[in-house]
């Protein structure tokens, strides 16, 4: 029997700034990513994404303008797959909450970035997710 691939769920969090969009990226050590984490046993991925947003960014009131539509990465790091939803907020300031397990925030830094800046910071595996988000926001 083949074991299921580990699934992470999270969100690309967008904020409208003037006539454009900024995306929230988080840095852990030297790696940039969007808010995400492992889906716990019995947990639905969309619920996991909402939980991870709150745990990693402190944002508890975010909108999901496209509902539960998502984009997944190709398998990476031992076969893990990451599923991202598109969330929106008006909040500019982020406070990285202290993780009870770590005794410190899970991330070292956060930034609101343009699509071009995100493309320069994020790993190549997230390029299809970034393209999807851009298309979704352009649509609507």
C-alpha cells in the first residue's frame, strides 16, 4: 500500500494597495513562503489553511473572495504537497505570534511585496501558485 503524500494547506494573503496588490510573504531562516502548515489528521484542508493563517500571522479575519478554490504545488521535499487558497485582508500590520511549541514565532520576518518582488523571493516551486493568484486577482 502506498502511503499518502503529506499535505500542507495555507493561503496567499493579498492586500489592495492603491491600484495594485501586495502579497504577504513570510521568512523562516532563509526560506520565503506563504502562510501554510501540515493538515492535521481528520482536518479539512480549507480549515487547516484558516488555522495556519491565524497561527503564523495573527490574522483571524480574512476574506476568501474565491471561496475554497485552490492551487497545489508539485510534490517537493520528500513528496509533500502544499495547497494554497487565496485570502484577502485590509490589515497592513502583521504580528508574528509566538508558537507554543517553539517558544518563538515560526517565522523570522514578514513583508508585503509586489508580484515581481514575490517572484524574486519565493522558491521556483511556487511560481505556478503565484501565476494562479495573479490570474485570479486580474479576473476579479
